C-alpha cells in the first residue's frame, strides 16, 4: 500500500472474510507510532467547534466498536448502554397506538417492555409464534414494526426471515431482528432484507460475562440518523470501558463461536441419548441448547445446582458454560416448559463439560 492510503480493512479489500473483519475492522489508521488498538477515550466533553462537542453525542472508542460490528453485520452500527437500552430506543420510534408484531417467546425484557407499553396504551402488541410463518404473515396487517428474534429465547424457534420481511414490507412495516443468539457470523439479517439488526453485545459479542452493552445496525441512512438522534436525546449511551471491552471480545468472536458451536453440536448428540433428558432443543447452529429434564422442575433445579464446572447463572454467550431453569423467572412465558433448562455452551473441553453434566444428571436418581 502507498504510505498515504488509509489501511482500514474495507479500503484494503472490501471482500475480506468475516474472521479477518473481526480481527481488523475498527482499528486506527496505520500511522507510525499509532497504537494498534483504539484507546479508551474518557471524555465527558470535547473542545468546541468539532463534530462531537459533548460526550453523549459520540466517542472514538464507541466508534471503533461500531465500525467493527457494522463491518460484520454489513451496515452502520450504533452502540447502546445495554441490549434493552437499544430495544427501548427502537420501540420509542413508533407512533402512539402503533401495532408491533413480536414473538411470543422472546427475551423476557423485550416482552416486558412491549407489555408495559401496551398496558399504558402506547402500542398494540401482537404476539405470534415466530416459527409459524403463515401466522406471522397474517399478523403483519397495519403493523409498524415486525420484531423477530431468531433463534428465540429460550425455545430456540427459528424464523423464516426473508418470508417475514417480504410480508412486513408489503404491509409498510419495518423489520427488526434481534440477532443476539445467532451472532453476525451465523446469520446476517440485513442481507435478508431486515431494516434493523439489534444485539445484546453483553452476550456473544463481548463474550466474557463482564460488560453490558447493546447495539443496533442498519443500512438505511435515514433510519441511522433517526436512531442516532434518539440515542442523543434518550441518553442510552454505552460506557466507554464497556465499548472497549466489547471490541476486545469481538476480536475473537469467530474463534469462540466456532468452538462453542462445535461443543454444542457434540453435547446435543450425547444429551439426546441420555435417559434423564426428555427433549433436546437445538436449531442446528449456535451455542444455546435447551433441554427438558424428564423428572420435572425440581429435578431441573437440582441439576442446575449439582454441576461443578457449568455455572448456575442467567445470561449466555460467555467463554464459560452456564445453565439455568428458565421458569424460575416469574416473567417467563407460561408456554415454556417448567423443566426446561437453557444451556449456554462455552469454549471449554467438551469432554469435561460432558463429564460434569453426567455426574449432575446421575444425582437426579
Ligand atoms: C440479554 C438479551 C437482551 C437484553 O440485553 P441486555 O444487554 O441484557 O440489556 C436482548 N435480547 C436477547 C436475545 C438477549 O439475550
């Protein structure tokens, strides 16, 4: 490369593959003595007269994370305080009394926000089985937003995104896809026609169970400006350290997803043959598995407290494997079986993960 050319991955080769983008996107220009990584910029305000002006309007560390995530999803990203901060900002866009179509099984906080907005007469929510494409298409009439989560939490249903996008756009609705479970490496909803992709970057993207962060990504410049304007106004902005940690995590996203997924596939194969497990749900990709314990919810609780390696904890997408019985949460959908345990498969040795699950399952008697 000539010395005066900026050497971001996009200018070097726009067709770089995802693993290379995960490593290289969002780095500073390669000037002599420039740091390889974007530094943590702790700034509540900036010297006046520039583009940023105030800390709520932008930060170079957020931008580095946004460039990297945007590169993986194929759009322009905006980081938020948390996944739910991003959800609230997107839902704030709809007009009063607007119809929002959403999956009946979805992240509890997303359903919680919709329920709250509905209760206050702010929106009308129409909950659907997102895997029943005909039902989703039929619900799109007059909708302002069709909200997709795929795979869903924690039932792991998969949506036909292109078919839903076609029906939603026909009805004049925007399509939002919560891509947290799939990650941009396994599913690129913008390529399938979605208008907004949303992430809880707290999960796989940051990947180490230490930072809360959210993000939205869009290709529509007008939608980007509107979302940026709402973020400025509502203030659901990321912490600088969190954005930095999430970018650090994103550098190994492809390695973690590959290993977690391989572990999940192998564990699913073994769990399906285990007599203590009544049902295994796995969409065929990703690192989240749901099992139903044959002996019921008490046995499921006992399982979660009998593992030594698997951590009993909520959340998912970390390097460490964790598990929990979802119905222990009062707000979980009552259509989720009481004995369902969600497994977030990490990057440990799969035989150690299996041995630990088996010793815990053996304790169920
Ligand atoms: C965790 C999660 C959220 C919420 O994200 P936070 O970062 O915890 O606010 C939204 N959607 C899905 C699918 C999630 O798993």
